[in-house]
C-alpha cells in the first residue's frame, strides 16, 4: 500500500475552517463571534450536503419571514429542498 509522505490534502481541506477561526478572534464582541460561528457552520453544512450556499441563503431569507418557528428545521441545509 502506498502512503502519502505529507498531509497536504488534509491541510487544504481544513484551511477555510482554520482561517475563519483565526479571523473570528477579532470579531469585536463575544456575540458577534457567536453569530459568525453559526453562519460559518451553516455554510459548512451547505458544502457537506452539496447545497449551493447562495441559493440556500437567498431562499431561506425569503421563506423564514412566513415560516412557522416549529418548521425552521426544514430550512436547515440538510433538509432544504428547492
């Protein structure tokens, strides 16, 4: 079996997460950092579920206005259907 000598593939995969974490150190406040963490988590969930984040966000921001809070789960990336 061939093994890679380096871990560049793993480092490239986690780079966006690492950069976001570093940038969130200077969010301005704890609440702002918390909000950013939620936002980045949702965008990461879009990526994991092969959902276009732009389409998902535009649709959800429109639908959330008329959505019953009991149905917010339907708007999460893994449940979202266009």
